[in-house]
C-alpha cells in the first residue's frame, strides 16, 4: 500500500493499525510557542509528510529554528488575510491551530488576548474554508471549557457542558474558537475537524500558570477545599497533537492522563508549604500580587483551585487511538524532578505550619 493508505503504529502511545490518508503538507500555527514549536519539529522528522510550514507572528530563536529542521518558517499574523495566501500557495491540506494563548502579552491586556485568540481563529478558519486543498483541521483546545464548580460531575465527557459557563478569559476564548471550528466543518463537509481538549499540562520544560503556582515556596490554597487534578505531561500533549494530525479522526476528544492527584498531595510531593486561605482573602492577595508581578489567578483559576476538574478519556483511547505514556502522578513527579523542586523544609514542620495556617485562616474568615 502506498503512503496514501498504509497502516501504521505510533510511538506516541497509539497502537492502532487502521488505514488512513496521511497529510502531505501541514501548516502549524503558534510555531514559536512550546507546543507549536515541538510539534513542528516532530512533524518535520516524519518522512510520510512532504512539507511542514511553521507560522507565527514573531521570529523563532536560532535554537528553535534549528530544531524545526526541514520545516519552512513563515512569519505571519493569522489575524491578517495574508494567512490565506500562505495556505493556498503552499497547497496545504492539513492545518494544526496551536496558537491560542492562555495569557495576555505583557504589552497588552485581556482585550489584546481576546483579539489574538478569537479574531485569529476566525481569520484562519476563513482561510481554510476558501482553500480547496485543505482537508483536515486540528484545533488545540482546553479542558477549561468545562469550568469548575461544586456541582461538576465526577468526570466530564465530551458531551458535558459547564455548570457555570466561563464568561471571560482563555476558557471563554476556547469555547468561541471551538464554535468557529465546528462552523467550518458544517460549511465544508469535506474537511475533517478534530478538537483536542487538553487537560492542564505539566512537565519539566513547559511554563504554565499551574507549574508556576506550584513552584513557589508557599502555595496558597482555598481553605476547606482539596481540588482533584487530572494532568497531562507535556510530551503526551505533543503526542496527542501528532496523533490527531496523522489520524484525521473527526470530533472532540478529551485528552488527559490516567488517574488524579489531590491538590494537597501535589503540594506535599513538590515539597512546598501549603497556605490555606479563605477565598476572599486569596482573591485580595492576588490583587496585590498583580501590582508587583505577572499572575493569572482570575475567577476561573480560583474555581479550579477550589474544585479541580477530571475528564472521561474513553473516546481518546477508543476512537482517537491515543494512550498517554505518563499517569497524572508520574507527570507531576517528572515536573518536580525536572524543575529541581527539592523540599524546602522538614515535612514535620510543614504539617505544623499547615495546622497553624488553617487556624489563622478560620479566624480571618469569621
């Protein structure tokens, strides 16, 4: 069988052997971000793909450009109609949209972030719709679309909806982006649209709000709550994106590692000191932090720190054919090792301080 329909198995955790049509020319947005850059490098090493086009509004570092190998880098802002020319002239058949950002650039605020995320997706999907060669679109989304609340199900399925839909921030942007992607699929029924809802990612190399939050010597938590965390190793996130790019499976897929870890367990395993605070106090403290340093602790993040979030990944395993290599606990431990988060204090002393902090928090909350 030729490269248009041969069977395959993957080192990304997949063990399926179905017959698929491989992409010939793949365009990856957000190529200067962690996932976009490393995904570009992986795809460029795949001999089944003829050409990889990496797109970003900023130029890559020399190291990243070297890592991209044979991939072609095009500096372009996906909010600009020029992206349509890149897709059309490159005869692109597969687009991987990995450019959505969870935090605003330092030079801009929330409005800038929304424009980058939502307007960028609208322009990109419009370009895909007009390009006859495009047959496959993969969208990196997030589990944050489910929100977090006390009334959540034990596990969210892909058909679940948030009990309290996110009203702003990255989660709201992601809901909008998913909607535009599905709209593209309805208008161009010949295009396979794959949406990956990635669990909170963690690992030794990737910088996220969660990884920074757990790296501080003292970790503030919401008193009376112990969030259930389902994580995803950064390498498994890349593996899932690669699998989706090659497999061309339509639909929405929850992507997360097996198992969970409680917030209290994560803090102990990282050797940090927990500081339980009433939610209003934690929110007020965050307002002070915003004045002195960059932070992302908004209402959605506070809900996540209170309740956590766990997804059902049956469809990921059975339909997408992807199986993560790391469990949630293994992914977290790899993050701890990779960041060198050695315990900062004797565990017995930590337990003593935790008890005092809880007592103080209870007094503050009265």
